[in-house]
């Protein structure tokens, strides 16, 4: 029987989980006691864990396997009865949620820094998902943080590392470790939601697509579902082998970082459909031939066409979107006669709505879409829903989206990211914006109707979240939103969202940067971006 050791330790500053857990550089996590402190703080904060089952897995990035071995030894020392581990340490974030829910486990630990780069000098992350399958709510993350600041010891067994590549059960002291197929349960769930026969028929008839897994976690999932179960030709999945450094790339599915896919979807001979997913599999980008679908439009189009998919034939209970996401989905909800909920950014805010049966589809502008099938956003799910819609409507991506605009109007929308800016400068910029009193004033041709710092009261549990983004809403419904992203590990990322509504079909087929040009200038000048950050242009425009 392995020996249980009680190791003395001291708190590390800054172990406060954000909207997506705790993210730091690999070198930070590799420090003696750092990971152990945080894991013990989790175990001490989530209730009675004796004899319970925990799910563990990650996106395969550098340090993933080493961290899992530590977590297993600590889980055994702290009294868990069973831990389910994805084979090879692999488990996408949405698949982890699906497994937690299917087997009714006591939550799970997911190791990922999502779309951030991986490698010895890059990023690592860890988060706890609750038994409902979703990210821990603020009450839990605050308890974890409080415990991390007071921790003085952690528990761990002395034992050899386990074989994470061998399926089946192994023993670690009194605890059972089950190494399981990380793909099968998730793939089965997808097959229950979508019309695989119709999608197979489309591929058989010559429909072509490319899926860029970006050398990240969705490679094995995409190969199993797209190429094996749906019959897409071998090679449909690009960059399908997960690598610890994501092949030196940046696993963020946007127009800049997924440039190979964008190029593949350009020109007359291009495939009919393209998609990409990120490091841990919860984000997606969707393309048609020479046509980019914004995440906001994707949510709205999928909501409008949801009943074409078997899993959603009964209709939607409601739609939830993050505040910075465009109002395109609101127009669909209005026509369907269902509620729409505007939440802060962060998938945990959708969790209470989904659990309460108030919403079916959810989306955020940062390339995340999902539904009540799990409690995380789900990149491959969104791709499969698009494939189902395309197979049912037998139209191109561009034709489906432009027809949607003609029916509902177009929310012309863009996001400008300023990455890696000085954190103090970013905070100063936001404080500058908070100090402005703009209501009733004019900025260029626009009159300001609303100017506030978005706050949210959860309609289910009554919890309140403040300082969730600066909004400048104009009389005509156009708006500018500013917020700092919590997903990076170095400096700060300022995100600026610009939107206006165009009801006239004759004016909808326009480049967003041209259509929003005057609002973009107002957004930069109002926030004094160049003066405060030194940046003359965004790092990424989507």
C-alpha cells in the first residue's frame, strides 16, 4: 500500500481561478508545490470527496502528463474512490463535461489553457468542473482561492507513475484508476443529436470539407466522427495529431491563426465547408467557400435552423449569449417567441440557465457555441450542427447566411484584439472609460443612449457580477463594447467589439471593416488606445 505523505507548504500568490480556471506559464506550474497547492485547495473546497469518482484529462499540451500523475496521487491520498482518466491523458473540454454528466461523477479536473500556445516556455492551465459538468461557479472558485491563500500542507501518496496509455483499471492505493477511451462517449452523444445518415449521404454525393484540428485535442475526435462514422474522405482532417506544442502553432481558430484553413477555403476549387477547433476543443470557426461566418452569426443561424437536427426537433427553450456577442440571436429569439438571456463572458454564466431549463443554445463571440447537451462550449458539436443544417437545406454556407440576413437583418460586427499590452496600461484605459459620462452626448454622427459598466444578476440563483465590460450604446442600436480578456497569461488583452444593424438587404453584402469604419475610429479615440497602449493597430481582427 503506497504511503500517504503530508507535505508542509506555503501559499503562492495569485492562485485565483478566472473564468476558465488558473492559467500560468509552464515554469510557474512546474515549481515545487505550486500545482499541489492548487489541487489541494480544490479538494478542500468542494465538499465530501470520500469514495467519490473524479474525471481527469486535458488537451495534451506540454506538462499535461506530469500534472495528471500528481493529481492521481493526490486524489488517492485525499480519499477519492475512483478516477477516470482519458487515455494518454487526452480529454477535450466538452468531452470531459459529457463524461462527468453521463457517469454522474463528482466533477472533474481539466488541464488546459484552451487556445493559448503550448510548450516548455508557453502556457498551462487547470480548472475544476462541478458535477453538473460545467465550470465551477464564482462561489466555488472564490472558496478555492481563499483556501489557496491559507494552505499549509497537502496530501499525496508515494507511488510509481501509472501507465496512462493502457486502457482498463489500475490500482493506486485504495483508489481505482480507470483509463478510458476519451472519444467514444462523446462521439456516441453527437450521433444521438444529429442526422448522421443525411450527413453521410452528403459526403457520398460529393460534399467536401476541411477540418483543422490545429495539432490540438480535437484531432482524434474529428477523425473518428468525420472520417470514420460520417465517411468523409481520409485527409479531411488537417493537423489531426495532438502535439505538446501544437506543432509550434497558436491553437486559436480565427482568421489569423488558422490561416492554412482560410487559404484552403479560398478560390473556385475550394471545399464546400471549412471549420477549425482550438487547443481544448471548445471553440470553433466556420467557413464557407470564400465566406467567413462570425461566431455571432453562427449562433443565430444555428438557432433559426435547430429543428432540422433530431436532437432539437422539439424546439428551443431559450437562447443565451454573452453581452459582447452581437444581437443577431435576439432577433431569432423574438421571431421564435422564446426568451434570450444576455450574460457576462464566461461559460459558467450559462450553466445555471441550462440547468434550470431556461435555455437550449448558448454562444459567445469568442468562437464559442454550445447547447444543453453538455455544460461547456463545444467546437465539434457546432461543426456537426452546421453539417446537419447544410445536409438538410442543400445550400451553400454563403447562401444560408445571406438568406438569414435578408429575413432577420444583419448585425454587422467585428472584434479587434490588442494582445499582450501592458497590464497597468490596460487597467488605466478601462478606468478612463469608466470615468466617462457620455449619455445624451454625440460622438460623430451618433447619439449615446446608454453608457455603463455591464452588471448581471443571475435570474436563477440571484448572484450578481459587476464590471463585466464597458458599453457605449447609440440611439440607432449601434454599440461599442470594451473588456479585458481573462484567458491570457502574459500582459493583458483588450477586446473591442463594434456593431451596427443593417436591415436593408441591398446594403448587407459589405465588408464589416468598411461598414464599421466610423465606429472603429470612435472606439479607438474614445479609449485613447494608441496614447495609452502604444498600439496603432489591433493584433487580430475578426
